[in-house]
């Protein structure tokens, strides 16, 4: 599950299932050897994999959809358009140039926010996949080594 869309990542994460069978097998062997710390670690991993990152992805999606920078760029553009009818000359040209630079910066900032959110989302889903694969591998290794 690697996606660059935070909304899609959150939706996919909601459908992911925790590897219960592998978890149970690891718990069984940990209990046999008295490794109770491993059981505590599995409890924390279950919350981490199934709970906290889902919330983080929902927050990332909300952050990506935040449009304050775009709204500010729209305000600058609207102001410039309303001044065009009444203001001419060198001062307006100078203002027009600077407002254009401001709009460009705000637009790039908004794109950066969206890009950063997608990166965080990808990292989060990769971490989840890694932990799930580790649990599955441990559960499988334990089963095959006992056979």
C-alpha cells in the first residue's frame, strides 16, 4: 500500500487488517519462553499499526486540503484587479509586479504543503506495511521452524 494521495492512503489504511494469526503465533512462543516483554511490545504495535497512524493520516489529509495560502493569493489577485480601474502609472506597475511575486510565492507554498503531506502519508503507510510484514514474517518463521 504505497500511495501519494493522503485521502486514498487513509481509506486504504482503514481497510487494512492487523495480522492476527502471526500475532497469535508470536504471543504463543513468547509465552512459552517467558518473554513477556515481547507480548507488551505486540500490544503497542497493534495500537501503532491499527490506531495512531490512521489518525495521523486523517490529520495529514485535512492539512493537505487546507487552502489558506491559496485563499491569500486569491485576495491579492482580487485586490489587484479592483485597483486596476482606478490606479495607473509607475506606482501601480510596481505594486502589480510585487503582488504577482507574492501570488507566485503563495501558490508555490500551497504546492509545497500538499507535497509534504503526500510524503508524510507515504512514509506512514510504508511504516505500517513494514511492521505488518515483520509480524507476518515472524509468525511464518516460527511456524516453519517448529514443523
